[in-house]
C-alpha cells in the first residue's frame, strides 16, 4: 500500500512538473513499441474481417456470385488488408505481404464454406494468439517497467530530499542514516528497473525478429484457399510466388542458426554481420580485457545482443556502445554465432583433411598441409575464416595484458570452428571424439593464428564492409610473409635452405606469445587510427598449390624471390 501511495504521489508530481520523469527506453525501442501497436491494430483488423468471411454464404452459387461486388466478406477482407498495408508501409515485410494478399483476395468470390476449418486452424488462431497473447505479454512487461521507473524516481526524490534535510541542521546522524537507507532503496529500485528494461528489450527484439513467422500466416491463408478454391487456382498461384519471393528476399531474417551462404546472399555481404560487428567492437573496446572469449559475459546481455543481431537492429559500431562495460557478452555472442552455424566455418567436408594435416609431426610439412586444406575452403568460408584468424591474431598481440595468447584463443574457439558431421553440430563437446580430436583441433587453430600473416599474406585493415566488398583486403599478395618474426628478409629461391630450416625449427620451439607478438606488434599499433585510410578490393585466394620445399619455409607461389620473416 505504501509503495502504491508513493507511486501515485510521484506520478502526480511529474504531472504538475514538480518532479522529473525518467525515460529509460532508447529511441529504437520506442520505435519498436510503436510498431508493435501497429501490428496489433493491423492483425486485429485482419482477423476481424477474416471472421466475417466464415459465414458459409449458403449453398446457392449464383446468389453468392451476384453479391460478389457488393458485400461479400472476402471483398471486405481484401479492403482490410490493403488498409493494413498502408498502415504498416510498403517498406515492411508485413506491409508488402498484406498488399499482395489483399490483391489476391479481391479476385476471390467463391465457396466460402469449404475451407473454413482450415483457415481457422492455420490463419485465424495464430493471428489471434499474436494480438491476444504475444503482444499483451510485451505490453504487460512495459507497464511493469513503468511502475519500476516510478519506484526508482520516487526513491531518488526521497533520497535527495533526505540529503537536503541532513544539511539543514537537526539530528544529522539520524538524517544521514535515513539517507543511506534511502540510497540503498534507490539502488535496489534502479537494479530491478534495469533487469526489467533488459527483459523488455529482449522481448521486443525477439518480436521484431519473428515478423517473418507472423507473415507466414498469410502464406498459409493463400495455400488454404488454393486447396479449396480450385476454380480460382490460377489467380492465387499468381500472388503466391510473389509473396514467397518477398519472404525469401526479406533482409529481416535471424542470422543465428542460418547458413553462412544464405546469410551472405541475403545481406549482400562478404563477411557475416555478427562476426564483423563483434570483431570491430572487441578491437575497439576489448583489446585489454583479461580473459576475452574465456570469461563468460552476462547471460541477459548476451541474449539481448543475439536478439538484436537477429532482428537487424545492429547496423554499426555505435549500436554496440551499451556493451562497452561488458565486452565478454560481445565475445560470447560471437562464439554463439559460430557454434550455431548449421555447418562449421571450417566445413564438414574438410574435417578429415584438417585432422590429418593437424596430426602431422613435422612442423614444416604440417604448415604446408594446413595451407593446402585452408586453400580448399569455399570462397565464402575462406573470406570469413581469414577475417576471424586475422582478428584473433590481433587480439593475441596484446596477450601480456588480456592473457589470451594464440593457444588460449584456440582452446576456447576451436570447438566452435570445427566438428564432424556425425556430431550433429555439438562441436568438440561430443564425448565420442575424445580428448585427442579436441587437442588436434586446438593445435590447428593455434598454428594458423600464430602464422596468420603466412596463411593470409598482405596488410589488413579491419573496417566495416559494404555490400559486395569483403571489408578488409590483403595488399601486396605477390609476396609471401611468414608469421614467425618481425623483420622481413628477401631470400632467393635458390638461397641457403639449411639456414631457413634452422630458423624455422628455432621459431617453432620458441614461446608462442613471443612469436605472435613479434610478428604482429607493429601492425596492431594504432589499428583504429588507420581505419578508413586504405581502399579495399575483393578478396583473392591463392590459386596455385604450394610447391614442396623440404629445406625451406613452405611457399605457395612460383616467384623468383620470397620474403621470409624470421
């Protein structure tokens, strides 16, 4: 009762301008809230008119056709859908589908009874649940948040009032004690408000990401009408492909659990959005964060970020600023994306080849074998794998601070990059593979991270990509760089191979961290000052197999000279 009284008092003070009202929702969430209201209104109108169609219309076909252009329920349904399309806007998926479906309904005026049960089951029930269950649940959460905001504002006002009272004389000890108690109450109210706000944001983002699912109900309506209105099948088949085409081409499609190929095709990107967005954010804010990728972030923040990426809300680095204080949730979202790919980034088809190459004992032969397998990756997987490895190599250059060397990064990320087809997507967690496969996979990823500049030669800038561009691009790919050192020393193809072999052996026996830091130290300094200063071109894979050179560092191209960093 006291809490309710304080809420009413705070609301009254805010109404008359005696107290400040706190707005806790971002502009994006406010826009989504407005969209939810529009969806509720649109689905309500459509469901209402659809119910009007469930009247049978009698058994006299001629009579139904006579009233077709006058007051047939299907005509009203068509009009309602067109109005809903205008309400939603033709730039939205639901708006476009309402438009197409409404035009299809305008051509129908037959058999109102044969498909009633099917329509009720596949169309009316889901739309009714949307407006009576799903949306009200979000609105209830919104009302709860409003109450918690009032509690927080009320506690803050009483706390400030107590502070002022303690400074005006009287029993200051008691006043300060009361102020401390009110401060605890204010902090608790703010904490509960933050949790509720995050939960509401997650629900809203998930609602937006399910627009495709809601729109599919209209597809079901059209398919039901095709089955029961054979006379009108030709007109319905004209609208159905158009609707499905819009559905398939929709940019708003969850990215988690979606195949890499389909995601890149829909978004017209070369680098997956979650990979690029999370990598850029971690390079900006997480380079010095200890235990990156190893330490788990906030579960609610990770889920919220995943839902935001699925809903298409994340479009740039600025959209991730709220996660600056918990960069582990960003790394968690990236690991989750890699783990939920239907096929691992390093592919099912090459799993056995990776395992065989990683099990090779001779360091030089192993590098040659790993490069050969890497070069056989599909272009889209190659581009994204290259981006990820270059990013991880950059992270490892600061391992003295973040404690994430190449070996540590490989240990936590390898299970999310490669697993066998038989595991059903469970990665290295499947006990059947055993410790041996886990160790081999980790060693593969560790080796590629350590020698990132050798596997993927050329300078590399991490910068946001645009449709049709691979983002960061290698430069100077006509020369080969080894990732085993900092200095570059030209060597002729017929040079002293024994010296190279000795240096290669020494490089493999040195500390992993020393190797990576030496090779990447210069390139990583000031990386964010360079973004946008270099032009990018399309990614290119080496198109010739590496020649075998037993006594020298493995080479990939038949060039007269090779630059080897040792």
